[in-house]
């Protein structure tokens, strides 16, 4: 053994932390891109957390009762990549670290869920990791109430930076967590007083400890480089009856030879000269990405130390009365017979033909499937009665039991959507949450992140057009449908009646890797599906609702409440001898997944094409072409009753008829 290797034969905790530091600076240096300062500063905290507290088994990263570690400060991604590599996660090879931020490798610039085992959520947009962690913590408490502590008893640990705490969503998240007394949630704040521009004091003077304490958290401060202090305060955190914030006073770029504490280490490589000097200062005489055997052994032991607990848990699961339900729920599979009642209801609706607001229809869908799918956990951003998201007699999910299935999220749209992502990512829960569609602007960043990750979360967005009426243009979505449709891997669905609403809910629940935005009306709309199709037509994204009487000359397209207007217009055109077909388009994204032959048949090329929707035109060119007619909005709405608004803005059956005639 060389002298250099001998110095690490029995590494100290500080030397184990230094391994994180050198891997972080080497990865960023090789990529010539990244953020070395945060991983170097939080290396000591991470070492104590992983070696003394985090319950995990690197060989079984999918263990259901593992602790969740969330790097909310996702720019410091080399911290988690280094930890996963050191502890022996199969995906986190040396080659992956050496190709940080490169095409085709799993070590993305910010941690991405699904790329590498051990990454619980995609982070990077600051504050969202922290907000998502609240959903993880809620899921743990809820599933512990459902299945018992024998199967569910773990913690959620979060590393957050100053940027995470400055973002407004952080207040939504911590207020909700404090109200729910999520005592198994612990936030480790990298309190280094540095942002990209320089000192935090340039832009912020918040007393974060007082802020968290006022929101119902237990708080403590600690020297983030003193391993004994860190261990003591983490032990304290595990004994609290409320969520905990630990302010870890650190130096950004800790260990760097001359740049320690400098904001310059935040988002740029240290450079060859500084790295050489840092290696010398750390007594680390090894080539980039090379680790001494003692370090490898010590960290590998950390990666395996949860094996005993994991095996004991597997034994408990094997003999547990709820084993099959637990395994199914965590896999995200729906129960057998999940849609029996819904299928029966669909057959009933074609004969009863109710005229309902589609928000009411959505409520009926929930009533139909809620008891059959116990994983459904819902809520609303303080609009429960308007969103129709509450199923009668449902218990509220709240401290101290957490067994309920309905969450009062409060007026926190962004925080709700982020928590829904966390609930879905944790597993065992299928979240849905409601707000007004106009306020999807508040929750959009989390909806987008959910689509990027591919999680099943159902966003119930009611009051979907000028049809909400008197509340006026601040509440009337106009551009929102186009904006939501622009998000990849999001099913933006606007059902036309109760049948379509039930079908859309079924599709949303069956898509395990896609979030859904259900866009639902405040005003009533007549039934348009009057016969039993024998299949879920909404699943196709668009379908012919009414055939032409003869060879079609006109094709009318509509969504939601405007499908009824298209049908009225078709009736008028047919009476005037113009064969007209009507196509309902509940979901653009699903239509794009259909075979080209089906798409061509539905679009009706060779006919005059006109679309009607109480929203802007953007996106409709896919159906009507550049020269097709569009009846809809070109600006914002106004305050008046719905029927007046539709008339004054020219969204009428008569306008659809005129648009078609003008093109014949």
C-alpha cells in the first residue's frame, strides 16, 4: 500500500466528505459547466446524513420504506451524483461522473427523475424540490395510517439553498407542512449567505428561522462543517412532533484553496490551477475521479448498512394481511373492477342525457370511482364547492391520524400542484386537486415539472372560459387552453358533456406516466353523446360525433361547451342542404397519438373546416388548416352573464354557420 493510500486506510468523516468535494469539482471541471460550490459546502452535512441517519439500501433503490432524499438545490447535482456513486448505486458509475452534463448520460445538469436510481424527483427550478417534498411527507403519513408502521415508517430529508427559500412557493409549502405537522420532514438549509450575484444580503434580509418557526416548524442552527454538531442536531430532528428546519452554516466551495466562501464557486468550474491547489490543501494526491481504496470501502459500507432493515421489512411485508394491496398500490396499478361502476354509469347516461356543467359531471365521475380506487387522494386550493372535488362523507386528511383522503390545500395553487407531484412520486397515492383554470398560471411550473417527470396527477381546472360570467376577465381563461396544450406529455382534456367527462377521468387514471389537466365548465351544457358507443371515444382525442347527411361539405370542430354550438350550426347547415359533420376534440395530445389514417379521416380533408372554442385560436391550425374558420376569442373577456358574453363576443351557432358559408 502506498503512503497516499495508507493515509485513507481508515478514513475520517472529514476525509469521506472530501471525497464528495473532489468528485464535485472534478465533474464540473471536466464538463466545463456546473456548480461545484454547493456540493463542496454541504459535503459534511451530507456525509453525516448518509452515514448516520438516512435509511436506504443502495442495492435496492426501489425499497418502498426507504427514506427519501431530495436535493431541492438541484444546481448542486454533483452532490447527489457523488453520493450515489460512493454508496454503490449501480447507475452511478465513474463513467457517468466523468460525463457530467453530456449527451446520452444519466448525470444531467440538474437531477432528473427516472434517469438514475436514487433521484426521487426532478429539481432545478428553485423551491420546487422543497414544495414537492411536502407531498412525499404527506404520502408517508397517509400510507402509514392506511397500512400501518410495519410497512410505512420513513423520513423525507431535503437539502435546500437560499434560492429555494426566496422563491414564493417555499412559503406555500412550509405553511402547509407546518399546518399538517409533518414531523418526518426535515429541511437542511445550506445557509452559506451566497447567491449568484454575491451576498444574500444584496436582495434578502429575512430571518428564516423566525419565518419557519412562525409557520409551525421546529428550528435549529448548526455549524455545517462540525460533524459532531451535525449528528446531534439530526438526532434532535428525528424526535420532534413537527417538521424541522436546520440552518447549516456553511462556506460555499468549502475546501477550495483560495476560493472558499466566494460566490464565484457557485456556477463555474474552479479551474485547473485552483483544483491542483485544492488537492494539495486537502492532502488528496489522486488523479481526477480516482478514489483511495479506504474511501471506497467506507462509503460502500454506508451504502449497504440499510440492508438489514430492508430485509426485516421484506419479512414483515411477506406476512402482512395487506401485502397484495400495498404492493399493487405502490406499483401504481388500479384495483380489479376499478371502472365497473363508471362503465355502468356511462351506459345509463346515454339514456338520461343530463344537462350539467362539466364541473358537475367531473364530480359525478369522482363519486363513481372514488370508493373503487382507494389510492385517490384529492383536494382543492380553497375552492372545494366550486371545483366539485369533494366526495360526500370523505374524511379529511389531517393530523394526527392522516387516514383521510381529502386535503385542504388552502389558497396555494403552486404549492398544491407541487405537493401533488410529490404524492405521485412517492407511490401508493393517485393525487388530484382543483382550482379555477385561470389560476393554472400559478400552478403551471409544477404542472410542467410533473409532465417532464411523467407522473400521474389530475389537475381539475374549472370555470374554463368566459362562460363563468360575472367574475370577469381576471378569472376568465382565454389563452390558457393553448398554453396547457403546449406542455409536452400533458393531457389537456376539455369534455363536452357528462359522458365525455367520465371518459376523460377514466383516461386520466389509466395513464400512469402522464399528468392530466381537466378543463371544466361552470355553466350547464346539454348532453351531446346520445348513444352508447361501446368504447371510450375520448381516448382517441377526437372523433366524429355526428356524421353528415350525404357526402360532407363542411366539418365543424368543437370542445367543451362549444360542441353543442357546433351541433346547432350543423343542424342549420343540413336544413339548408349543406351536408355537415361534427367532430368533438376533447384532447389534442391524444389525437396526435392516433394512426395517420385515423387522423386524416377525422379531420375531413377536402371539406370546409371550422372550429369553435371560447378561447384563442392558437393550435387549431392542426385541424382547420391556415385558411379554416375559427369562432372564438381574440382578446380578454368581460363581466356579464355567460349568455350575454357569448352573444357579444360572437361565439354563437349563427357565427359558426356564417364562417362555414363564407368558405363554401
